[in-house]
């Protein structure tokens, strides 16, 4: 064996003692070209469209071997709707009339898979050397030409077509999200974009509870006949792959029956999932949400498809954050105006309650002035706390200081757990609203009325706060829901990743926040 040189990386001996023999016979050369073009399907047909030859590239792309396909009609690898429309015959007629027929359409592989083909069909023409060269664009028109069939050459361009579709989908999604403010509509649009672009059975978005064990699916898109998953689902009912998501990893499952994190695939298959792709959205190291794509069939999720889902998730999350920031700014702006009205009401309440127990006009002036100064200080301190964050007890005491003309009338109980700046703001808005209403209509409007504020925090960071009024007038739910009702019912609970509600019980109003704290 001759020693391999640097120019012989494949280990094949190319020395003159064992030269590569090359047959320059034109027919042999033509066959070598056809056999070597493995990225191209090269097929010849008779005049009536019967397949007469089938190269290795055609076998690689479409799956049939030459022995299986030769002698069958070209319609075999056209999709049924194109066969019904007469597309194979149309291509042959155009090829004969114009010299070639463009082929940019779906085709069918042996396993039933559809692929996007790009290629041409041309007339297969026989000529002799005696006919001489020709400049005719259509060889059928060349001197001495005799058409003996057709030549069809195509490539599988599915990946390129899908990549372009994903790029266009991302651009379109970004443009449409830019004009949206409704979070639910954003999630619906993102889900539909994912499902349709990837040709999946289902796509959607869900938020996670604090320990990442329950997903709350707010919206999803389903192919016709599909089952919606809107609602709450527990990850542990479907396997152990949630651990990967909690660590920030993507779960790409091509077949739930074969995945090591799914001991029993039946629960997944019962909701129409054979393959799934879950992309996590993390916030400060915690699993916040999951964007998911499901399929009733087995399928492999390519890296490009996973990146597409991440792109949709990132754009949607950014749009949701923008919408929520805009909504919070609007709330704060409205709250400034609302708080001014409340401050005037508080001043009136302070004056009325202070003057009930004074012995002289001078004493009344002094007491009212002191409490108005305390009101101003409380407003300043709460503004600072909302920026920096503070303890919950400190916030409650500062927010309610102007109303505590009698210490026994408002009791505050609970640990001084740390609140973030936004939580301070949300709780302050709620306490101001509750205290102002209590002074005007509720427990603080009568001498015998009392208010109790209490809260607790569990080991899993679950947080519950209650404002309870007793001894005041009989309360009834207001007929009209104003801005204050929106703060108590929609805004405050969201600051704690949970909910808030107001109950108008005959014995007194009760306000509750349930959420998470200290995470």
C-alpha cells in the first residue's frame, strides 16, 4: 500500500500505480451525472406520463425505489387534489408547448408525507448529430427533433419554504402585537400563529403557579375537530418533564410513548397529544409561563422550529409586559386624580371626627392641624415606600395613620414581611380606597364602628390579607362600579400574583387579597 499523502484525506490511494479509470463514453458520463445528482429527483416519462427511469435522488426524496415506481404514472407522486385538477397532464402540455413547465407545489412521498418541490418538467427530445446545433429555446421546435417523452427534475425545498413562512409569521406577529392592548387577544394571536405556521394540532400559552406544578391555560388554538385545553392542569398528571421546564429547559417530545419522562402516555394521548414542544418563560429564576405546541401525530421538532416558538414566546411576552405597563401607568394617572378627591374627603373626615371630642375652638384647631400634618407626612412616606419597597406592617400603619383618630378603632395584625415597590403601591391604593369609603359610608362613619386588618404568610409563600368592618351601617353592593371598585377587584390582587375581592355582608364589608409574597 502506498503511503497516503496530505492530498488524500479519505485514505484512498491516488498514486499513478493505481489510477482512477474514467470512461469518457457519453452515455456512461450521462449516467454518472444522473446518479451523482443525489439532491435532485431526475425522472423520465413516456409521452403519456408513465415513469421510465428514476435516479437515486428521486429515491432519497420520495422514498420509492426504481423497481417500485417504474411503469407507474407520474400522478403517483402528485398530491390528490392536483391529480383531480389534472395538474400532471397540464404540466406535460405546457412543457411541450413552451419548452418547460415550472413546478412549485406540494408533492407526495411514499410514506404519505407531503413535501414542497421546486423544479421543472421539460420535453425529452431525440436528435442526431447530423441535425446540428440549435438555438431554439424549445427543443421540440429544433430541426430534426422528435419528442419521445418528458424529463422532470425537482428538489425538496420544504425546509426553505418553512423557514420563509416562519420568518414572515414572526414579522406579521410583531406588527399585529404592536397595535394590541388586550392580553387575551395577544395570546390568542400568538397561539394561532404557532399552530398554523407549524402545521400542529394545538398551540397555546399558560401561566404557572408559584411552584410550577399547575399551568393555567388562558387561551389556545386548535385545528378543526381539536380539543381545547383552556383551564388548569397539573403537570404531574402527565409525567415528570416539568422538572426540565422549572430549570429553564425546553421539552421537545417527538413521541410521548417513547419519552423517558412519561411513564404512562395515556393521559397525554387522551387530550390529543402524541408529540409536544414546551418552551419555558423564566422570571428571576422561576418558571413563569409555558408556550406549548402539540401534535396528535409523532413528529420531530427541529432546532429551527424550537427557535421559532421561542421567538413567538419572546415577542408575545414583551407585548404583554408593554400592555400591562401601559395599563398600570393609566391606573396610576387615574389614581392621582382619584387620590386628590380622597385626600379632600379624608380631611373632611378628620375634621368631623376630631371636633367631636374637643372642649374649645382653639383645641379643635390644634387637633385638626396636627392630623392634617400627619396626613401630609403619610402621603410623602408612602410615595417613598412605593419606590423602594417596605415591610407590610409599616405600609399599613403609614397608609392608615390619618384615619386612626382612635387607636382602638383600627387594629393591624400580621408579620412585617417585605413587599416589593409595586406591591406597596397596590396595597396603598387599596387601603386608601377602603379607609376613605369606611369613613364616608362604612364602619368609620359611626362612633361604634371598627376595622380589623390581618394577614398571614404560609411556608409556601401563600399570602392572605383581610380587611373586616364591624359595627357600622348596613352595607350594600354599589349599583355602579367606579374606579375605586376596579382597584379593589382587578388591580390589587394582580400585584401579588393572585386575586382580590370585596364582599358586602350585612354585618360589614370584607375585602380579601389572596396571592403570593416573598418570592
